[in-house]
C-alpha cells in the first residue's frame, strides 16, 4: 500500500491528501493507476442534503426537534437549523443543545442552559447540563427528533452519548428519532480498544463499544437499537438518512466536505486523527498533549523531558506508520502554560498501518525507562484516576500498566474485543 503523510505546520494546517500521490492511507483507497489519481474524486452528500433532495419527505407535517451543533451544515455551510426552519411543511419547534451548545458558544465542559435561539426564536433545551437525557416535558411538543452532528469516531467524545440518551428518551416517550448521517473521519474500518465494563459507564463511555468503533453515527444508532444497548433494552422508532457516496475506506478529506470544528481543540481535521493518540493520557494532566499550543493532541511534552532522547527511543520502536520528531514549545494556556517544554511531535505517515491509541501508552512506557522517578501514575493527580478509568472503560488498564509500565502487559486486554465487535457491528453497516 502506498503511504500518506499527514504533515502539520505550526498553525495546524494540513496539506491536501486527496491526490494520494504519497500513498494509500486506507485499505482499498486510491488504487494505483498510471495517472496516479485518487478514486475519491467526487463529493460525499451528507444526510441533510439527501433529506432536502427528497423534499423532507419523512418530516412533512410533523413537529420536529433538532439535536445539533455548528457541525450540522450542508456543503455550502448552511446550518441544518436554518434549513429545517425554512423547509416547507416542516415545523421546527425545538432545539436540543449538546456540549458547546447549538451555536458552539459554550466552552468545553461548561453547562449549557435552556434559552431561545437568537436567530430563529426557537426554544433551546440543554442536554448538557442538569439534564443530559431529555425529560418527557422536553419532548412533549415534538413528533420526531432529528440528530445532525459531526462525530470524530471516539467513544469518549460526548456527542455519541448525547445521541444515545436522546434515543432512549424518544423510545420512552414514543417519539421518532431520525439520524442525518455524516462521515466517520477516522474511516469505517478502524476499530481499537476494549469494550466498556460494568461499573465504568459514564458520559464519556456511555455504551459497550470500543474506544475507536469504526461506524458512522447512523450505523452506531442502528447497532444501539438493534442490539438493545440502550437502557433497559428499549428501542426507538429509528430512521437513518444515509449519505450518498461515502465508502468505508474514506478519510474525511476524501469526502470533499468542509470541516467544521466540533469542539475548540479539534479545529482542523488533522486534530481528529490525533485525538485517539493522546486523549486518554491527557485526562491525567501528567504532561501536555498539545492542548494549549497550536498542535492539539499531537505532542507529548514537559519541562523535564529531554525531547531528543525521547524521540530516539520512540523512533527505535519502529511503530508501523508512525514517526516522531523532537519539538520545543511553550504552551499558551492549560497544562504547562508559560513553561518551556520539550518532547516529541507525532506524525502519522501511513494511516492504514498505524495503531493510534497505543502510542500514548508507549510514550508512558519509554518515559518510565528514561525517568524512573517520573512514572506516570506515581506523578499525576490521583484524583484523575477515575476519569482515566472511565475513559478507558475499565480500571484493569491502569492497575496492570502501573505495575510494569509496559504496553505488552495490557496489549492483549486492550485488543481482545476488536475483532468480535467488528464482526458483530457488520450487520449494521450502511456502506461498503
């Protein structure tokens, strides 16, 4: 397979990869041709555009609620809020606000309040505050709830949980639930991580799925419903409006769709690729993962790290599809703000060969060898252990890794559910 180089410069810009000149970045994409052109030359049509092309048939004459955020747009950047608000024979009567709010004006982790949308005057009900699952009252004046949010393919991203809890609420209230499907930016073939265990379900691990789950949200909704994974095994009346033109082997840039940041630390599509590389370790506040600098989730840096030595050790591991370079930087905010730091920047050089989530554990492994007095779990805030565990979906990873600080000690546990999940989820696929 050919390779693709995700090149990042200081302002987090990514070079276009659609021509695939440097290689295949997923299993079947960009087949070799004499003219060296990529097969993904057309634009994918997201669910909102497919629904509009159908004349909003499934929503005609209905009172509609919409769970969305700024990523809910068509390819011309028109908001799904405005599209449905202006649609003939569709009555948009309620908006439901996930983390960051329907217009993206709420900071990460901050509670979202009920209000009115200033642009349309439609009531906005929070599903990221006191209520994360809508109450029956919130759904009393709607016939159907539409979901249109761009996900990033990781279990800990809260939009997955908001979708599932809304599905539960709709099932209990006898309301329809409609997913306007969008691409999984990590593609539809990558699955990494163990399933969530009993005792570790939370808003960042709401369902029994791997950390990287390889499904679009429409496919995931079908699986949650079909496998009775919602609370008490309830099932909602579910309709998924599929995309047109999406293939499982696509990455986001193959779709030709604009990228709208789903949260402040994922401003460019490249950040979504790196989120699973460091996001779990980032919960510990141990070292900086690049949040607070211009390269969110692409760094492992601290004031006590010799970046050159760590870089040599990481490259010596010869991880497929991954390279490291030494970096020196001073975060502007957050962890290590104003402190001169050194460490490594991660580069995904061949996406199809790379394993993403394990990288952070290998960094912790090599740091423990370089700095025995700086081992992760002996030097971070122990109050963050619970958050780390629920993001991992188990405390086995932390407890076992902290005994040896070797990836091999947890590798089998981490990977044990990947193949079975992929087989189980296959029947819910909407795309080849």
